[in-house]
C-alpha cells in the first residue's frame, strides 16, 4: 500500500430515494458523467414519523452508490440535492463516506480518466488515514455470477464469510461508451467485514481473481468501520 495525495482521495456518495426516482437519478448521474454507480433495491423499515422526518415516507426505495474523487463530491452532491429537491420533505437523502482502499485500475480510471494508463499490477493503491479503526468493510462489486470466486479468493486470505447483495448498473446506455466496453447490467455485491490487518491481503486476493481487468470487472473497495459487535472474538474493554 502507498499513501496518495488528497487529489486522489475517493469518496462514496450514497443516495436513497423513492424507487420511482430511478430514471431521474440515472439521468443526473449521466449528465454529471459519473461512470461508477450501482443500485440495489431497499425497503424502509422505520416508523412513519421517523421516515417522514428523514424524507423517506415511501417504503419502496433505491439505494444508489457512486464513486468519485473527493474534490468532485461537493459539486455532485449539490447537483443531486438540487435536481432531486432533497431539501423538501419526502424526496430522499444523500450522504458521503470515505473510501479507505481501492483497486488500482479503478483508482486510475477515476482520477485520470479512461485515457489513463492502467498498470498490469492489480495492487490495491488508495489508503487514507484509518484513524486506528480495527475493522474494515470490504465491498466487491462484480458482474453477476462471480460471488463464489470472490468468496473463495477472500477465504484464502483470511476472510471468514460475507454477505451477497444483488444490484444493477444505472445509466447503461451512457456507460456503454466508457472505455469501449459494454458493461453487464446485473451486478453482485459482496460485503466482507474484516479485521484491519487482513484487509489488504483479502482485497489483493479478490482483485487478482475478480478485478477490473478480469471477466468479473470487479470494483473492490473498503470503508472504515468504527464500533462492532458479533464477530465471535472477545473484546478487551
């Protein structure tokens, strides 16, 4: 792993809106030329008063994740908020999270564009300060049908298990022009909770078998985790 400049920091923008807004979100992200965005279906579970307060009073939701360099996020967030009118009750919410690690080929595409040189090495590249957290959430977004390969690779590096979500790509027509490759619409998302010491090894193993330069076209990233219970190991308080 190597440290990167602030210009190379990556963030994830999460948008949660009524499912009927999918086409509008796709239009917004397409106009902003956001290539790495994925969607899963969700269902609101909070009480009606809480849901209304959060602007999520409808049950059927779409959970959209976007990856972008950190310096582009404020403008994108403002555009999303304005065009979806998120400051009005019932329109949805959007928030950002830091990405602590990302496979090198995707980092190159995000920071240098489709014309950037992608090295043969699929070594995980981005690493921000992790502020002493002991765990990371590793997320692998791959073409449909590659979850077994992801988990088998992760387990060789010390992962004990994962959770699979099914999603799809947004803005498929626009993205078909990206790098001259037509992306697969259906996506599988594998979430693996890992101790921080094993994160890099697990990400490298997944990237080697299912990275962006493979048939799986994998985007592998990690998010910092703070407090956790339930991994079956004793805690020292």
